[in-house]
């Protein structure tokens, strides 16, 4: 819809009833390094949706639909601070300023600090009124949730070049891209009866029927069974699953089905990678991010800052870089396991909704060039985060009503990807500008991608449906009793609709030229037949399951509950304590991974060398994890530091 500028140059959104609540003239905005530094003169506006700044010299280029290059959504403002003569004050809806502000600082949830300077000729009444409007609207308004706003945003076109993983055809497309012909798309969870947190469609082995598959959900936390994520071109499969349910009786048929799912299309062995012990918990991530935020931004309202000579040691004490290092380390280990071929690697986490998202995504970014393109990366986030049931709404705590669940797990993942990008820039089509835009977008409660904890919640919110359980019919969707006559509630847009927030000039910086990569022919069903001299796995270990933890292989008796008791078990279970070289220390880990060799791998697990004369585009990007090689994402965390210390 068209928008016209008002007399001061602001384009409002008439379809959603946006109007100017207050304005202040003769205001200067402090520009960041990317914006050219210095000051930009213009007019400052406050609407029910955003803080907008319109420069005096308005260009005729088309604005983004919702947020211009100088706009800040009210929902993303965390704190409003004003600076006067020799004093500062945090503005609240009940504030009463006893001095004339000279400077305005908007602390945003995405770590930006937007700075405005009021001219001496700016009327004092305008300054005071616009400040109070900012804080009152930021705390009280819910413009994004208004029906008019939703209706306006629901008419947006979806990106056609990426895979959304919302239909069976989308999953079939991914199976075809990876050459995973031994797997199929199951709709057994179409009504979310088997698992409320899994998507409608899951990928399982072709030989497992849906009638048998239904019996497996009860054996895993939240019904999150082992399911396919990605296939390495050399034949290994990556799976994800939750922890096993305790005190469940395993019948013989159940055991057979469980092991068919766990081994997938591989008849050789399965490696279970336990993520709980070596990776940070959501609570750890939240604490570390809070310390990092306090370090990078400081607190101008209390004039607290860290001395320069203690800044680096304080950064290390936040443990944020330590947690990034541990995630990259674990993902690199899994990537090397997959490179061996002829095995299934299953990532196991208690609930399978946090660190398994991080590790599975990092493995694919390291190994698959497609996931390092913009559309491939967007599809990866859809598959491993949005559809897989990461608790975006709870982890981001948009309404500040669930502090116990808050943890920026996704932001930790983005920082890990940035570390890979900084060490391997020529291997990525996407850029740091793209990662930064995604980092900022998750802080804005505007996108359906992040405003729910699973696909079931998104479906219920978009259709105003509840669910009713009866013993005969099971779970069934029912219309909410107090819903309006029109049950449809227009959905919010996807985060991938970048034109809503960014101009074409800024979107063009999301990608960079990258050399084309010749795609290797996938090895269907793990049949390694291109190199007859490659050692094949020994038939004597068929059906073996190993635990990979702390850089070592082992076979604990209780790894699979149905095998621990000795009765009613099926398959061959050889106990082995052979180990690879220890990787407890970072230097030892790097030597292990760079050697591409598990010299004492269990029972003949051999890593496959690259085909002679042909570069391997799926050779993992193994990052250096030592201190000097792990940097701080300055463009993200330090962009507001100079403003905060003014």
C-alpha cells in the first residue's frame, strides 16, 4: 500500500492506523562507523509503533515497508536514558524531569545504542513530551499484536527461493538434494498427536511403517524420536533425538522398531553423541550473555565501566567465548565422524530443543556449502530451529514475563557462525551484515518465525484453535469459545521477508560473490563404491552402538535402556573400550581433527580420504579454537559501546 509523507517527511502506515504521537525538530542523530560517523540533522518522531528519524535531506529511494534505516521499533527499546548538564536519568512513564535534556540514548535489546542530540533551539516542551511518549509507548503498546497490523502484514509474499520445510514436498526436496533415498517423509504426527513439539512431518527409514513408528514415541522425552536431519555425501546420516524415557517396558517389537529407527539406513554402527555434559545449559548461556552485555554497553545511568587494563580478562570471565568454543569443538568432532561414512551419528539431548539445534546446524554449516549461502542458511534455520521446536518465544522472553526460561541460545549459534565466517570468509556467500540483521530481527516481536515455541503453537495462533482430547478421537482441533465470528487470525510475517526492515541497498550487502563448488555425486544409501581400496567396516560389528563423549568412544551398559538388562534385546552388542586420542585440551583436539584420522577408532571405523585429483567441497571447515583465533563479534557487541560511554 502506498504511503504519503506528512509535512515533516515521515511516511506513516495508514492501513494500520499509524499516526505521529509527538515530534521534535532540530535533532541530530549520531552516526555509527558503518553510517559514516558524524551527526545527521533531522526530525525525531514517535508513533505507536516506532521511533523514526527523518533526515533533512530526504532521498527519493523507496523506504522499507515497516522500519527505515534510521527507525527503531518501540518493542525493541529496553531503556531510555537522557543526559543533561552533569547528570543522567533513566526515563520511566512516571518520570518528572527537573532539567532540560541535551542528549537522548535509546538502549535496544539488540545491543544497539541510538544517540540523539537536541539542539538548543529545540522547544523544551517538545523534548520532554517526546521522551515521555517513547517510554510510555514502549512499555504499554502492543502495536504488533493489533488486528490491523497483522492484516497488513499477512499479505506479504513468501520467499520462493528457499525451502520452508512446512510440507511433505519440502522435506522430499531436501532428501533429494542430499541423495538420501533410504529415507521417507512420514505424516504420522500430522495432528501433533504423537509429539506436540515436533513438526507435522518427520523423516524416518523407509523400512519403518507408520503403524510401527507410533509405538516408538512413548520411549523418548516429549515423544522426540530419532529423526533424520542431513546426509553427508559419503553416506553417513545425522540424526537428532531426545533422551530415553525411564521405566518404560520394551517389548520385542518395540525394540526392533527402535533400533531400525536409530540405525536408519546403516547396517553397520551408530554413534550416540551426548550433548548434555560438554555444552552449556540455557541458564549458563543466559548468565554469560548478561555479563557480556553489561561489559560491552556499560551502564551510563550509574557511570559504571570496566577499566581498559581489565577489559580482556573481564571478557574471558563472562565465559561467552568459552561456550562458543565448546559448541564449535563438539560440532567439529561430529563433522569428522560423519566424514567416515557407513554410520549413523545421533545427537542426544535431554529435551532435544536447545543445544542439539546448535550442533546439528553448525555441522551442516561446516560440511555443506549450500548451508553457507543465504537461502541455504535460511532453510537450515527453518529446518533445525523453527520446525524442530526450539522455544524461541520462551528463550527470547519478549514480554519479560518468563525470566526462568530466557536464554539466547540462537544468538550463541549466530556467534558461532560468525566465528566460522571470520576464519573462512571465502567459503561463505552470506556476510556478516546478514548475520547481524538476523541477530537484530530476533529481538523484535514481529515475526511468526520467533513468536512461538513449535509448529503446533504457530498453527493454533494463526487459526484461533484450541485442542480437545477425548478417549475415542484423541486430540482434535476446536474453535476457541471466545473467538470472533471470523476464526481466522492473520499470521505475522516471516523473518525472511527482509524488505520489511531493510532497504535494497542494505539487502545487497547480505551476500558476497563466492566461487562455484562442483557438487559431488551423493553416495546413495551409504554404498561407498568409488574407491574399491577403501577399507570397509567389519561385518562383525554390525549393530554396534557407541557413545562418543569427551573425545572418546565407549560402550556403557546403560547406553540403550533395552540392552542394559540383557533380556529381550536384539542385535549384536559388542562391548568395546577402544578410544581415540584424548581431546580434552584444545590443542589436542585440533591435532586430532586436522589429522582427519581416528587412529584407534572402534572396530575398524575408518575415515575416508578425498578422492584423488578431485577437491572435496564437503571437507569440514574446522576452526582454530585457541585464544587469539576466537574473536569478539565487534560489529554486534561493540557498536553501542562508544555511545554508552559518552
